[in-house]
C-alpha cells in the first residue's frame, strides 16, 4: 500500500450489527460452547442503546421434533432485564455466556 494512502471502511449501524451477528454465528461454538449443527440462533438489537443479544437453543428434541424460542421470551425485554454476560469478547479462555432455563427467561419477560 502506498505510504500516502489511507484505506477506509465506513458502514451503517445496520451493516455493523449484521457484521456482529454474522461473526457470532461463525463463532458460536467458541462463544456459546455449542455444536453449530445442533442449535437454532435468535438475536435482537437495541439500536437506541447499542445493545445486542444472541441466544442459541437446541434445534430439535430427542424425538426429532423441531424446537423454537418460546413466544413468552421477548429478547428486547431480556436486553433490559439481564446484565451483560461478559465485559469483552476478546478475553482468552473465558465463558462468555450465562445459561438460563426457558422458564427463567419467560419469567424475566413478564
């Protein structure tokens, strides 16, 4: 690269959150300690406050029935109710997530 040149990337808030989401998908095995082929992912973004929430649940039960996030779990509400699970996604050898039961999350959303 020429010493007098500056390469710049400028992206919108939407593109930035898309980038974050795609990186969480790509690294969920590391961040959430899951097998990517066994989970469904859910996420939401609070554009006003700059918060992001990313969740994984089992894709199917023991009988092969598809599972989904219960409708009682509102990710926007959860972003306001639960504390940050980590102060940095770059901390080595850290557990980035906190595990909750679906019932616990539904109760928090009431």
